């Protein structure tokens, strides 16, 4: 039988579907949490762990792991083989999909010239030996806006810039910005006033650096949910506290408003920012005084602590690096600072940098004998990690900090993960597009839509392999897909071998352990999509981890990824989900099964749900992220696979009229007065 859902018409103007807001930070479910876990033993990363080996606790309460991925960075390849985006939009998309995203932050106000000179070799070594083809790197300084960062797969231009322009360190130098020159001009009358100018400039520079780091954290949080690595090249900060002496009166005058004066150049009254005819500077003396009062009561230590909290919540890891290496004296000897004072200053700054690293699950490179080796070791340690996802059992929008603990059921291992996160407040969740349920308020999207959208969270680009699996009666059907970039590598040109293991987590009504089952398939040269139609033996009802391991014929390194699927009860006649297939310019007239939930307008999407009986009445529709139906025609039909005799409910939709965004296909299957709903979320990228 074949059914068709007739909506408003065959042709739907794109404008009807184009008014989609920006993707929310907290996504559809406010309690979806992702944790990056770095597991090592004897300083060697472990890559053979399974989902069952992990346990996640939030505020000491166990959480159920819903998604599990092993992320491994590929080794560096020639620069000529890397391709960068040609516009900002594509660059941001590549950055969001990168395996690892690095930002090099050059804190020029707090690095001496010797430090910027010695930073050249460690940075170039890391870029050459650590950064792989799926990684991206960008550079920022305190004067820059984060939106001006150019992230690139190619590191050659960054290496040349660092090598040629190594004089970026401005600490203890005579360089002054125009604003700083104006401050010096305001207080050039006496030695006491000049001392005030120096203190103001020091505080202004520290404030500019902290504000830039805070803006970078916000930018990275909006760019991608996965971990972001920020290498901060700095010698540390005093972290100024409020200082009443800085706001003292000078020559009996206290800060006040600009008086009304005549501008001798125009003959009219002066305006804010006009040149002060008393100082010759563009910044008026009164403006300098107001700035002095503001800086005197600045509390940078509190700002620093808040920065670390925001970074932790945004999944940003700081790696402070003092490129000077092993040092004895922190300040130049000609400045006349007593050694014990110099040592105390350095110890305090280094302690704050270590706090910066530990609070964000990073690592500090301070007083290292070999900075290059220390940096390479750090980033070799983050070359592989596990990305775990769970739905927090605490659904409160209270803005409180929630502790996360990750344990691995293997002795002698070291586990590093983010220590926790700040839950969003109601205002933050609402501003991000999340529906807040209240009595009498409009209901948010149904849970089926929420779960379908949350499943998109791990759908990252540039993964070497993806897997999706759904359960049916006594079986699990899976699709394993090799990334097109990976498939073109030399080791994959001759094909490979796929092993898919179904391992039981919890069996319904079964007290004895259930043995895992493994299915092995040969992968032909050029083949990217492999469909696994169940195991050799029937599977008992319950939740299973589905581990796919793909090994190239011309190589030894296997790619591994894990997902989860539930086999329903024996009486169930509808599978627990659907698997997608695409048809478009890259597939010709054939539908090709896919594990990648990103689609383009030039494609059609087909969703198949396994059925274990006949007599179903079916319908399908396309929903927005808010759960609202779109006026787009979705067809529904049934088919039987000739090889396996498996029956499927099939939904099919053309994506051409849609705007970029996230959508959900909903299939409703009715039999005997009972309706079951299956949803599948996907992202339209262009």
C-alpha cells in the first residue's frame, strides 16, 4: 500500500520556511550534557575503551550515558593537501566541525620581547608535528575582536607570521597606544602624576586582555559545543584589586565633569573626544580623570575567576604558556626590583596561571626546560578523547554549578574531564530559544521532537566514520559510513574490513549475562556506506552498545565508534527508530543509506522504520525545531526487503524548498487503535 500526505501544495516558496532563528546554545533539551574524557595509562592515551567501561556522575548522582564517541585526530599531512574555506560562513562551519579547534592567544601586553622571540620555535614545532588535517588553528591578540579570527587548516601562514614578526611582545617596552599616550599627556606635570599614568596603563592593559579572553570564550561557545583549546602565551597578570590610592586627588582636584570650553579650532563649544588645548591630546583631562576613578575600583581578580567559570561552562580549556622557559628573575635587573619581591610576584602570577589551567581542564607550561617538548606532549595527550553525552537528572534552570565526575572501570588509568558546568538560568534558556514549561503557558515541542534534535549534537563534521543504529524485534539494524575525505586516503583505496559488535547493557527479564555478538563484513574499494541487517543470532530485548570497528586493508590502524540501540519487547511490532538514506547528485538515482544527519537542498531524504507486522496505517510530516508542522509534502509507503524479508514503513521528502536549519521527520503508525510515533532529526546545511 502507498499513502501520501497532501498538504498545501506541490510547490512551497522557500520564504515560508526561511524565518528560522539562530540555533540555540542549549538546544531543544536544556538538560543535555556532553563531557570530553581524556583517558591515559602511563602517559599513553587509551583508545580501546567501550561505553560500558565509563560511569558518569553529576553531583554524585549516576547518569545514563546516551551517546559515546572516540575522537582521534589524524596525523599531520602536507599543507598542499589541506583545503580552507573561502568565506567567513564556510570557515565558521569548518571550525564547528573540526576534530580539534585551537586558538593561539598572544598576550602582547604581558610578554617581554625575549618571550615573544623564544616562542617562535615551540609554536612552529607544535604546528608542524601536532596539528592534523582535521584540526583548525586561529590567532588572536588583545586588540582584536574574536569575530576577526581566521581559522585555518593550513598552518604555513601562521608559521611565517610568527617567524617574521616575533617582536610582538610589548611588556616593559616603550611602545604606547594612542590612548596610552593620551593618558601620559594628562599626567605629565609631576613625578607623582606620571606614576599614576603608569598604574593606569598597567590596569588598562590587564583589563583589555581579560576582556578579550572573555569575548573569545563567548565566541567559541557559540561556535561549537565540543571542547576548544586556547593556548595563552603570557607571563601572567598581577590581577589588580581596588586601590584607593589611585583615586586620590591631584593638586587638590578630584575627577569631575568636562567643563564647557571653546574649541579654538572651530570657535564652538568642545565635544567629548575633542583635542584638549591644555594637553594637546585627543583625550580630555576630565576623561582621563573619569577613567582613573573607574580603574581604581576595578577588581580584576574577581573578573578572572568569573572568566574561568564561563570558560568551564563553554567547554573552553586554557593552556597558559610562558615561552621564556626556565627563568630565575622575572623582571629585568635594570628595573631595580629586589630579588625576593621579584620571586613573590612571579610565584603569584604562576599560581594564577596554574589555576587557570586546572579550572578549565588544561595544563600550564611554566618554567619548563624545553618548552617545545612540553607543548608537544600536552597536545599529544589530547590527540584522542571520548565524547560522552547524557541527560542530566537535574532539570532545574537554577544557574548553579554542577560537579561532574567520570570514572573508568580499569585499574591504573588517569581520567581527565571538565570538573563541572553552570546550569543555565531560565532567562538564558529562554534567550536561547528553549521553551520553558509553565502552568497556562504554551507547551513546548513534544519529547519525541526534543530527543530527535538532541541526537544531532554529536553529528560533527570531519569524523572519519559515523554509525547509526535502531532496534527491531530481536535485531538491530545499523548503518556505518566512512567519511569521504577518509575514504580517499591511500590506506583505504583497497577497501577494508568492518566488525560490528552488539554488546548487551541491560536485559529485560534476563538474569544471566548475554554474550556479545559480532558481525564481520568486507568493505569494497570505494564503498563508503555499509548496512548491517542484524546479527547472526536473535537478540534479547534490552539496551545494547553498537561498536563499529573499521580497518583498512592497506593499514593497521582501525577506526572505532560506538552508539546505542534498544531492542524492544518481543510483542512490539514497530522499531525504536528509523535509518535514513539520501538521493542526490552524489548518488545518482539510487538511495544510499547514511549515518550522517546533515543534508543538502539538492537531495531527497528517505527514512525507514522496521516493522514486525502488517495492517498498519501510516502517515508522515515534516516538523520545525519547535515541533510545528511545515506545509511540505511527505510521502509514506511500505516496502519489504527482498533479501531479508524485513518490512519497513518509509517516509520520503524533497528538501529543495527548505531553508538551512534543523528539522524533524515524524512518522505515525496506527494499528488496532494504538498509534506509535517515530522521529528523526536532521540538519540542512545548504
